[in-house]
C-alpha cells in the first residue's frame, strides 16, 4: 500500500486496518508481519500452499495459477488498494523484501524501514481462498473466450469485403521495398494481414515477410533484428487477433507511407 495512492496518512492507516481485518477473516490464523517502508505499508504472510499447477482443477483455466494467485490475492485482500503495478507484473522472480532497520531512499529521502506488527509464526493454509480464486480464473477464461470469438467474427466480416481475402493496397506494399516505416508497416499492416485476413500459416507468413524485408534491406540497411521482429509481430497478431489498419486511417496516421503506396498503385494501373 503506497502513501502516494491515498489522500492522507490517516486514510492509508484506515486501509491497513481494514486489510488486516480482511486477511484475518478470510484466512484462519493469519497474523502477518507489517512493515512501514517510509512511503507505505508492506504486508508479509508465510503460508501453507499447494503447487497450484499440480492441482487438476486449475489445469483448464490458467497456465500459471500460482503466479496469478499472488497477484489476485494481493488485490483481493486489500480491496483493490494494493499497488496497481503488482497486479500484472508481480512474479516470484521480482518480489522485493524490505529489511527492518535498513533505509529506503526510493523517493530521495533516507527513511528507516520499521516493524509495525510481527508475524505470529503460524503458517495458515490458503485453501479457504481457492474457491473464490478459481471462480475468478474461470470467469476470466470465459471472458477471454468470448473476446476471441468476437475478434474472429470481426475478422471474418472484415475479410469478406475482399475477394480471395486480398487487400490490394497491402498486396502492393508487399511488392515494393521502402526505406522508412518498415517497423510500423510490419506491425500495423503486414503481420495482421497475413495472419488474420489471409489466414496463412506461421511459416508461410514468415517467408513472405522475409522476402519483403530482404528487398527493403537492399535499398537501406535494416536497423533491427529480422527474426525477433517477425516473431514478435506475428505472435502478437495471432494472439490478439487485431486487424490491419484501413487505408483511410493509414492516410491519417502515416501520410508518407500512404502516399508511397498510392503512387505505386497508380503506376501499376498506367
């Protein structure tokens, strides 16, 4: 709990009291260590916990249930008052422990880290939380499935506008080497076009992009790693399901690239 997220120290203290009461209510025998870090409170509670990845009930709802649990539990037990950065970024490899008696200089002031409450040396079980945690993961999974279906439906409607799933201005782009906007074109246009409009396999999409980038490299050396960039953009397009930008939006966002493509299309017609 960071003081910067509260209007006053008194409001932070009230939140701490409420959080400790919630922990005591939800986890039998829980009495955690509480530290004052100089700019907020840190709450530490050793627990007895199964390896959730080995629990069959969680197998179908998440690939990393243990990691998701520590993110969810912090938010759930603090009534959404914990550091918001922790909910997406907290992991076993980046948990930081403030040491009592040390000094925190994070905000430019050396403030001693002090113990507010000592752990009672009881490791309570997290099992009372697992039912609600499972419900959270299951609900999240259902929403993700619905969102994927919506994106697929949008993709089908979008691609139905074009004969043989081809968008002529993008096909034109793939035939011409460009000196600038290569990263933008790959991310915003080519990767989602090949994966979500043309429905090509990953290998076929890689081949097409490598051919195009090779042409681009001949007229101006690429300033990025080809394999990593292709993998990142194709994976994102497949995972998120986003569609290529429309030509009208391209003209508004990247006029130079749009004009280059328009010019090439006019040459092809003439």
